[in-house]
C-alpha cells in the first residue's frame, strides 16, 4: 500500500491470528493523503500482495475509524473434516478427525459459554489481554456432510480462545467427557483443566462488525465448506 500511495504508511488490522489461521474478512486501515480511487487502491494493492492474500474492497472512512478499536463484534468459524480418510485437497484447510463426532452434543455443551464470562480457562499463557472477560453472543456447532463446523461470535477473543474452546468440545464430541464438562472448565478458570489447543489450520476469521455510521460491509459469509 505504501507503493500505491507513493509514501511510507502503517497499517492496523482488526485482530491478530496465529500462524496457520485463515481469514475470510480481515479488515485493515491506514492513513494517507494520496488521491487514489478505491479501484486504484484495490488493483494496486493486490498486484503487490502474495497469492494467499487478496483485497476484496476498499472504502474511505472517517479519521476516527480504527480497524481494531471501532469493532464491537468479531466472528470465527472452525472447520473439522470428520472422515476416516485424509483429504489431500484439505491439507492446511481443516482439522482432520477420524473418529465419529457427536455435533449435537458439542452444540449443547457449547451453550454453557454464552454471555459475559471469565474465559481464563481458555486463554493461552502468553495472552496479553488486561482482562479475561469476554462476551460470547452466539455459538453454534453443526454437521454438514463430512464436516463439523463451529461458528462463534463475541465482542472480542483471547489468545487461543477459539482453539481452546474447540479442544474441549472435541473431547465431548468423541464421548470422552460429558456435556457438562465445558461449563465446568469455564467455571474452573484454570487453563490446566481444559483440553488440547485445536490445530490452527481449522480456524477461519470471518471478520469484525462496526457501527453503521462507518458504512462498511459486515463480516463475510463463510463459503467453506458449502
């Protein structure tokens, strides 16, 4: 983008993701006095990006907009390929679990995580957030053919929070733990009581939501898997 603007600039993203995590709709902002059309920013930016990153839209925003701080809600999807055979086409695109998962049990268990709660049990040790409090607005686990999907929406997320939630739900989905375990882990507020951290490649950042006055598109509708 500095090349398109013809001057140095700094970018800020809506949120950070771990290495190996994907994004349908990351939002990035930067400040520039350069006079360029939205199409010029889009075409010029994409011509200088690597193949695995692509700009979808560009909008001018008010000076008080912040990709990170103006967002009031964020959404993620976690994708599990639940099949005995490994798919070559899904390498680095989904978490592969061979044993049959009970998606309905995972969904019921996940409802214990709704609301404004202390998510200390689901945060990584290196998490830099000043508070473990987060508000989960919605969480759904469902089966779609060979896939099990989790969609989660919250005001913000702690480091590894979604992957740690999925780690607990996988134990429940495989019948190793009762459905009540998700709520028990949450109430325990200790990371050591939880399950594994689910692999990064199954996680997708759907995107952030902003106040209507900014006129920005909402989070992307995840297209994978159909």
